[in-house]
C-alpha cells in the first residue's frame, strides 16, 4: 500500500472522553495526551483549549477535537 492509498487518521490535540457519572455529569478532557480537567459543558472544553494556547474554530473538526462516547451535545449518560 502506498502512502497516498492509506487512510488519514487524525490525531487531534484535544480529546474529550465519554460522560462520567456525577452531579452534574462531566467529561474528562485531555490535551496532548495529558488529562487537564473535567468539562461539564462545551465552554469548559473551549476554556481548557485556550489555557493551552489552542484556538478552536470548529468543534466538529476531527483534526482539532475528538469526541469519544458522544458529540459536543452529549453531556448526560445514555442508558
């Protein structure tokens, strides 16, 4: 397989993990492979990114943010 034929796999700097139980529920945020905090809303993700000098223009861009266990609108656990 040549390089051109191989699929591109994005390695974004920001990783937002699945919803964790809590009051309120939260998601763990990693930046550059390091846990940097908890997010209870989209704004928490943006604030964490800004603290590390990352400007996010599009939360749906997989090159920038990877959402695990839901998307940017998932802030409650689904059973």
